[in-house]
C-alpha cells in the first residue's frame, strides 16, 4: 500500500467516522421528529408539509448554480498546488455571486406564493406554508456557499451544525408548537427558525476557523472561471433534483396531498441508504482533489475502490431490511395507515443500492474536471426521470408505484453512465474480486432469512433480529471468501482508534483472512 493511499485512507477513515457518527445521530433525531410530525397532523397536512420542503429544496439548489461543488473543487486544487491566495479569491467570488440571488428569490416566492399554490399545484392551502418557508431561502444559500468553501479547505466539522444542532433545535421548537396546538403552521415556523440558525452558525464557524477573508463578498477576480466550471454542475444539480423531488412534485400536481404524504414516508426511509455514501463523499472530495493535483491516478483509483467497498458494506444491511420487510418497517416507525408505501419503498431501495454499489463516481468525474460529461449525463437523466414520472403517474395512473419505478430507473441509468465515463476516460472502477466475491453470500443470507421469516408469525420485534442475522451472514461471507484486504485492516484499525476502542485482537483475527 503506497504512502499516498495510506495517507488518504487515514484521512477518509477519521473524517468519515466523525461525519458518519454525526449523520447517524442526526438520522435518529430526524426520524423521531418525523414521527412526531406525522402523529400531530393529518395525512393531507403531512403531504403539504412534504411539498413545501420539496419546493424549498428545489429553489435553494437551483439558486446555488452548482457553485458550492465548484468552490470545493477549486479551493482544494489551489491548496494542493500551494496557491492559498487563489483559494481566497475563488471563495470570495462565490459569496459575491450568490448572496444577492438568495434575497431576490426570497422576495419572488413570498410575493407569488398564492399563484404557485393555485396554478402549479392546484392546492390553495399551500400559499401560506410557501410564504413561511420562503424566509429560509437566503439563509440556505449563505450556509451552502460557506459549507462549500470550508469543505475545500478540508474543514468538515461544520457538519455537526446541520447534523446535530438543526434537529435538536427543531425538536425543541417542535415540541413547543405541538404543546401550544399550532399544528402545521407552528411546525413550519419551527423548521424555518432552526434551519436559519444553523446557517448563521455555519458562517460564524467558518470565519472562526479560516478568518474572514474567504467569506468577504467583495470584488473577486475568479467569477467567470468559477461559473464556467460550476454551471455544467448545475445540470448535475438539476439531475439530483429530478431524482429526489420530481416524483413528489408530480404527485402533488396530478394526485392529492394525502398520496404525497404516503409516498414521502417511503422516500424518508430510503434516503437512509444514502448517508454512508454521503459521509464518505463529504470528506473524499478534498482528498481526491489533492491526489489528482499531484497526478497520482493509480493511488486515486485504489482509494476509490477501497472506500466504495466500505460504503457498500455499510449500506447493505439497511437495504436488506427495506427490501425484504418494507411493511414491517413502515408499520413500526410510522403506523399502519402508511403501509401502502411498502412497494414504493422496496422499488426505491433497489435504485439507491445501485448508487451505493458504484460509489463516488460522479464526484470523481468532478475532480477530474469532466463537468461537460456530467452535464450531458445529468440532462439525459433528468429528462428520463421527468418523462417516466409524467407517463407512469398521469397517464398510466400508477401513483406512488409509478413514481418509485421512475426514480429507480433513473438512478440506475445515471450511475451506469457515470461509471462507464470513468472507465472510458480514466480506467477507474470500484470492482475488485474482493469486492464482488461476498455478494453471493450476502444474497443467499438475505433470501434464507426472508424464507425463515415467512415460516413463522411476523412480529415487529423480530425486525432487529433479522437485521443482526444478516450482518452476521455478510461478515461470514467476507471471511469465507477471504475478501478482506490490507487496506481494510488499516481502515478498521483507524476507525477503532478514532472511537477509542482497543482493537488489537480483532485486527489479529481479521489478518488471518487477508487475501
């Protein structure tokens, strides 16, 4: 294992451990919050709640123009080339461009909220929630830009604000709103207040860690360079929006808020499959940028392979639960009135699992500078997704099942095109024999547990048992097929050290099965 790979894996292990722990805690809090929200409001109100948050996400992402990703990439490259002043100029240009856009968009949504509610969604009840949520737009933009700048500088601990502070504050304010009987409007005010406070803290933390220079929106000299790189990434952002929200938006337009509420339950669950990859991606981009700047393509490829294997292993147990036991999962967490979302959860889980299986392919294309390739694939994926949603939801009347099929298909197509582009231009892929060999054992374990579960009365308390049995079966398949590599041992040791556990015995045991 080369020194570059060693150093990269060490950074990724430490950074991902922190981010993953933060995200795991966050997901638990958000789940509890979601349960409180669902139980305090009606199915229709939950659909409205989901729609306005979707509109907020779409607007904020479009305004950002892909610039946070561009900032992270350019800042990390400039630092790798030891051009710190260039990094400052780039950060300033991003702040100067986006802050006025955020304020203008807030004014537009606030003033035209009634028109959007009536003419786009045919739901006049959306008008007031849209006005409430519009106040968050400029805060969201400021936090997004600041986060992109700090990520480029390798500062990742601001994640604690979005992953921990936001849900904690939201939970406190939510409980107050529920106690006062404010229902939907109070819930939205709680969300806006907690998210806005988080954005302010992110900016303040960035200034504390890096000084004010990267965050001063005064005249910069890198606007066009940043825009030229980032605008193609807007196509990638649009693709992400299409994958994440076009199904919800089209259900909102061609169906009812109650249907949107049901579908949102399956979406909320399946997005848990993204957080191991998101945790890795958050720390991998600056690492990959530095390796690429030093022209060490083989080390970059090997780092990609090893980390993708770990992301897949972390995602697989949740996929098993969602795919084989969707009804039980939904009933335990959200109640039986949302059990109609079971099939859509199963379908969505397949698409999200393929995404984890192929790893950070899109991020690597960004690091390499193939933004036009990303743009072309993203436009293709967005068109496919929108067309499929339109046909399956409106014309075939498949409702939430059609929405799930459209999203699954789009995820698979886009990720395959990303990976094929990586192979074509840089011969990079995550597939090694040690990665692929255990898959047969994992599949057999999942099927056997499912068959066993069907032969006994299904009890909700058995779900954690099935989960642990699957983890044990997958771990056994890793050992039996001797699919553990030296890099895996290294990462395991770093993770154990990070959490303060003495893992010498486990390391010695695992070393016996190194391929």
